[in-house]
C-alpha cells in the first residue's frame, strides 16, 4: 500500500484583481492601489482568517464538499 502524504496541500481558493470589481473599485483604482504586494497581503489575511482559525465556514464548506464523494461519518473533532 502506498504511504499517505498527510502534508500534501490542495489549494482551494485564490483571489485576483478582477475580484475587486465586485466591490465597486474602478480599473484605475485597482491599477494604482492594488500592487502585487497589497494583493499578497490581502490573500495572507484571508488565509489566516479562513484556514488557520477555527472558522466554522471552512469546516462546514469542507463537510459539504466531502459529501459529494463519501458519507461524512461524524462531526469535526473538537
């Protein structure tokens, strides 16, 4: 049996500058305010909030996605 790589990551989300138009930013604002460094910091803050905290939404969304492939046998461990 092949060993399980427990630490292999599977990215689930990304952001890009086009996403910013959803909040009403103009092309000019996006071009001048949202540098690569700013976008990286926004992504880092979102990652910390969404992945590294015990965010209810992350676990609920994961459980829902798992349900498409397997019955989820129990609730998340505390």
